[in-house]
C-alpha cells in the first residue's frame, strides 16, 4: 500500500512537471517579455554609471547619429533558423552557452590596465540577457571567452574544437574583423576564406550553433590609412549574409563622426596604446549587440502572440521551429572544398580564461635538438598566450611522428599538414617522410599568429615531419590536419 501510494505520488508529480513545462509560455508571459523589451536597456546595465543614456554613448534618437545605429546592425528578415532557435531556447527557459572567438580586443587588451576587464562588450550583453530572461523564463546565458591576442580566423578554423564544446554550444561570437585585416596580404589565401571555413566548421558541430559577428577596427590601422578599415572592406559582410550570420559594426557606427572630429574624437574611442577600443568603444558595441537581440526576441514574441487572446500557446508550435538545422549551402570559395570538413589540431595556445586546449591529434616527438616551451605573445595579467616550442638557433631539428586518420568526407582522400607559428620568429625548412616539403620565413608574414601549409596530398597513416630551423631559430605553436 505504501509502495503503491509512493508510485502514485511520483506519477502525479511527474504529470504536474509535464503540465508546467507544456503550459509555461502563455500570452501573459509573452506580454511581460514584450514590455521589458521596450524598456531602455541602458538604465540597468553594467555601464550605467558611465553610460546611462544614448547621449552618453554618443548618439541620440533625434540626431542622424542614431540612424547610424540602424546602419550598424546587419541581419536578415525573416530571421534565419539558428537565431530563431536561440530565441526559442531563451523563451523556453533553457540554458544558453556562448563561446567567444576573438583577438586581443575580446581578450580585454588595455582594459586590464584600467581595471575595466569586466566591461568587455560581450559581458555587458550577457548581463542584459540574464536580467531580461532570468526574471521571467529563468533562461541564463553562460559564456566562455576563447580569445587569443594577435590570432586570426585561420587558427580557429582548424583548432576551434580544441576549445569549444561541440555538443552544447548554442551561440558563437566572432570578433576577428580587425585581426584578419591585412593578415593574408601577399598570400594565396583570399582574405575571407578562413572566415568561410570557420563558419562552416562551426555549423558542422553537433550543436550547430548560431554565429554572430562583431566588427571592430584597430586604431593603428586608422592612423596609417585615415579610415576605419577592417575585414568588412574585403567582403566579410557578403560571407556573413550568405551564411545567415547577423553582424554589428563599430566601423559603421563611429567612423563618419571620427573622421570629422580629428584627434580629439580618436582619443575618446581608443585606449592609451592608440590601437584598442576603450571602455566607451566596448559599451557602444555592447549596445549594438543588445539592440539586435532585442529586435530578434521581439519579432519572435510578436509572431507567437495571438491578438486578443490570453490562452496558452501550444508548445509544439512555440519551441520547435524545425527538427534539424538546414544543410550548409554550397561553398563560395572553390579552395574551401579542398579542406577537410573535420580538421584536427594539436596546439599549445592558451585562451583568455586560462584553460589548456583539449588536443585531439596523435603526435609524438622522436627527436628534439634544442626546442623548449616558450611564449611568443603573453601578458602579466591577461591569461591568453601564444605558446609553443622554440629554438633561437639555426639548424635545430624537431622530429615528429604524426598519425594521420582517414578522411571523414567522401570527397577527400588525403590531407594537408599545416603549422602554426608567429611573425618575426625565424624560419624553418620542412621535410615530410624524408622529402623537402616547404620553407617558411616568418618575417614575410603579417604581424601575429601564422597558419601555413607545409605539406599537401598526405594520405592516412604514420608520417615523419622534420623541422629544421633557419637563422634566428623557429617557433612552433600548433600542428594541424586540414
């Protein structure tokens, strides 16, 4: 009798839980969210002590500069599948996992010098999200910052799975427009091809996350070129639109006013190093992000609300727009078809939160003639580091046995072997299985991290890669298969 009573109670509790889930999103809840979305997000956000109004951020609704806000937010309507799914998760009260890929701007750069690292743009966005949904649906956004200073999209295209969780990442923010600008000059890599590879590989993850783009630009580039240049000028927005990726542009927001205001306006936006945006720049981009997601969620809520009704919206119509993510479209760059759909990477690089990479490549050192762990780009306070094996001497050899797996894609049979290194840290001659394969001289590349192929048409199996340093030695941060 006691057992029967216990089982009955469990069934009743389970039934009530199901009822609660099914009927949790009614018209009253949608109306509450809609009302909150109409409120000024600046009144309660983390930057309210400094920027509590549009005037504080440098624009007002009455001026032409607010029209720049609209011009600075690029997205498609109706909203694409991945973004709508994100909104549904928030309305459903689910946890949302955000991964941020970026360079030194996203890593905090000079904000650490003024103890303002908690005001990095995506942190203000995350706080707004949690205040909005946490009070009603209990959805919470958790973020992981995987930014690495002086790094480009090419590195993450091959090594993102060493950092990002492939199973439960819901949203990825890409902030590498400034880093990718000029990175591929004088190379046989189109400047936006790494961005395409990265988006496609992100979408292939088991969770198929939504991707959101943030365009900053560097102050040093503005000083040299007299314009707010970044990857947008090389066609990044065409790539993003093709793949349904919304974007916000700091360049579009501030450039016209910056050019008109001269050096006075420049120092209002950039830190003391004249390269990285200051707290105001981060706050402006955070506002653009919030403004986009306000519009997204508002549009989804408006689609769900039934005029004049206060009854429950059926769950199967609200939370599940489609069972599966849409297929990837055809590649834009023909060269992208020559790269593996499932790259493999071994890297020493440490991202912003200090976590070591999760290496998933079988590699073994059989001979090391003077290479030691070293940091090519690191900081006293920030945790992101470009690390690797370095020698400062000519003729030092590093012998690696690489186990190359079978290709996952039916269209490819062999692989490329690529290496990660760093600018102005010497060079090396590469031999694969006893044959000369490639010579790399790092001084010929743009500043920062370098990803370069050292062997092509490599079949599955065990292979010996020999690295022999040139004058000034060599630095090796990563080995990739792509």
